[in-house]
C-alpha cells in the first residue's frame, strides 16, 4: 500500500546537500522522513563533532547544520 499525501515520505538520497537543525539531531542518513526500502542501511552521522558538516559514507550526501 502506498502512503497517502498525509503520510508521504520523501525519496531517499535525492539531494546532494541537506540542511538540518539541532532539533533534527541525532542525525541519520537516510533521515526518518525518507523511505528506507530503496536506500542504504541507516547510519548515524556525528555532525556536531565534525564541525557542523557531515558526509554519508554510503551515498555521499552532505549535511550542514544551520543553527
């Protein structure tokens, strides 16, 4: 069954740079809003320890902490 508009999820790994806020931490790729079935295993990224930017080792998506 496909999700309805109210529960629709973003496709995983479709952008190369994602901006995240501290409220989104802990950060994982793919994020909880993304579908997992067509992506890689979830990995948690240490964005704060890496100075506010982090890159997923699986897909290369870059995450930037914006606040």
